[in-house]
C-alpha cells in the first residue's frame, strides 16, 4: 500500500507511532511491511500530536503545502489529527468504530482495496478555508 500510494498517487507516506522508532520498524518488518522513509516515534515528540508534527515536517521537506491525512484507530489519533489540522481516516473494528464515528471520523473497514483507499484519503483531505 505504501509504495502504491507513493508511486500511483504522489503521496509521501510517513508513519507516526506512539512506539519508539526502532521497535516500530521491527514490528513492520516482522509483518512483511517495508517501513516508509519517514518513521516518527515517541522520541520525536512529547505527545501524539508532536509525533505527528515531526512526521509531517520530515515527509514534507522540500514540498509546498503538504497533503496530510492521518490514519489511525483510536480517539487520540483523531484528536491529534485535528490539532495539527490534518485529515483523518479511522480504521474501524474491535468496538472502536462507534467512538470514532461519534467524533465525526471517516471510517474504513478494509484498506486492502488500494484504489478505494487512495480515493478515501483524497476525500479526507482538509479543505482550505
């Protein structure tokens, strides 16, 4: 999915996680997922929004007006996205769906449909005012 989004849609993919960077990269590798070039972890910010800001800054270096959509599965992910004025797509499941939906998140059950997921990211982009 990461390479599809970068290659086919021009996204710069970054991961912002509450984990430390090295264990997060190991978890991705164990799942057979190549970590994106930008991987921000808990050592990069004092809270979730700070980690997300660090990921956005690193991924948008040299770009004007980055397109930012945060994909997460918890209410604190949605709140961090709002704090940094990013779009948000919630991953539904395990009882979290109701909480995210109540807070106004766009939800996806399955993001294996790459073109559909890319369209959802585009739709979740914050609109300029």
